[in-house]
C-alpha cells in the first residue's frame, strides 16, 4: 500500500549534490526528479508549501526519519502528564511546554495534512488532550496564513496546548456530560482561562503574548466573552486567532451533549454558507477575517473528512485539495460498499468518469470499526 501513497519529505542538506535515493514528486504527483539523478539546489532548497517535495511512503525513510503522527501522540501523552503534575502541586519547568510547542510545530511543518487528518480520527489519551492538539494545529495554520514568523507560530501553538492547563480534568468531564453542567462546573469553566494563565505565571519563563493568548482565549469581539468581557482592540491578535482555532476544533469534535457540526455537499459549494453553518451564532462574536482565513486555508474538504462515494464505499480525504475548485482529485476508500473494512485502503479517483463524492459521512464516524489510520498518510507505527 505504501508504494501508492505519497508523503512529504524534507531533503537534508547532506543530500545536495548527491544521487536522489528515490523519485521526488510535487503535491499533484508530478515527477520532479528520478531516483539516481543529482539533487540540485532548486530541489533541495527549502520550498513553500505549494511546492513541498513528496516521495513514495515506502521510500520516505531513505530521506527522512521524521514521523509526525508519532510525535503528536508523544506530545499528547506528555501534555496530559504535565497537567496532572501541576494539579498535584508539583513544579514543572516552562521548557517542558516550550519543547512540546516546538515538537508540534515541527510535526505540522513536515506534514500538516497528516497531522490534521490524523488528529481528527483518533482520540489520543483523553478528550481534553485531543482538543488541545487539534486547536494547536488549526492555530498553526492560522498563524502561518496570517504571516507570523516561525517562532511566533510556535508561541501560538504553545498557547493552544496550555489554554486549559489545570482544568483538563474538568474539560474531560464536560466532554462526557450528557446533561447541563452544575453550578460549580459552570463557575470553574468561567474562570479557567485566568486559572491557566496564573499557572503559567507561577511557572515563569513564558512570553507575554503566550500568557495573554491563554488568558484571553474565551474573549469575544462584542464583549460577551469571559472572564474579563474584553472587546475588539482590547483582545490581542494571538488570542483572537486562538479563539477561532478553539471554536473550530470544538465544532469538528463535538461532545456527548452536542454533536459535531456536520457539513453537507451543498454547504461546501458556497464558502460563505459553509462558514455560517460551521460557526453559527459564534460567527458574530469572532474575528471574521481570521475565520475566513482559516477556512480558506483548510478548504471544503479538510484532511480527515469522511465521505461516501457513488460506488457505496466510505472514504477519507487524506490530502486537502490544491485545485481552484476545491474538490479532491482522489480519496482513500477504507470501507467497502457493505461497510466492511478494506484490507488495504483503495485509491479512488474523483471525476466525471470515475467516482463521485455523494456527501460527507461525519455522522457515521462514531460507529466506524477500529482502524489503523496512520498508513492512510503513509506512516507505520
């Protein structure tokens, strides 16, 4: 299977001027350099995202040992452990959280589609961790789209990972709650941004914009947010970005008493209508420029979107579309027409003479059979 899946790679400087260890392709699968040909500086230089280099997943380790999905799992485990240490009153160094932010950034830079798609399909070790990682990845997309430098994006990722610090157990409980939270839970939720910021201040060593983004990540432009009721210019840019990333992560994940915000093909054809559907009433309270920027970046079929095909199969979007129309050129079918898992996911071309996407299938996601999602992006355990 890994021979048919392309995976992005970063060419190490030591390979410049050397024979290519494998074929290299662009994002659309066009061959750029054959195995054995000399790697010149135009191929090996740092490339913009639209020109990222790809190779067959089965040959990727010849170029790079990076495994972003394993990195995300490690980040999730470490974040959970650090939060528990803080709740127990133990001291944690700021470098530990800064390291997690840097690792998440490196994983996202190497393969953003795999990171986002995988995070949408797995549960990590607890709902609060899953939400934090998803929000961090969306924050990375938004920060990059807004032109932030790499170090600023890392700080924004760090703010997303730590925005619920000290209250992650509460967020786990809210995820599983079927009814209305009691008064104690509502009170704790209303002050959790300030609680997280106080923990960061107590630890020390965090940049001001990191702490402020955490403190303000539930503030709204119209003053309806909490805990301070700040408005528009009183809210720093990083907090407005984090707010948008946080809301989208919550919409796509849902919780026991609030289903995910399912999309339809009809909405996907109209970006403005899709944005209104996904963000609903919150749209009026958010920075709409940032909302449009993030949704434009992800497209109508973000990685990890589960879809039904015209042949009855169920498939997943592994890579976001790079064509103007926004429709994926191919998908990976993982369930056959009878709902049985495919032994090997099958690549299906999308087009008038091939398969058609009939609709999203997010509502079926909770009932999907256990599946190893990593190989869909070309990674093994």
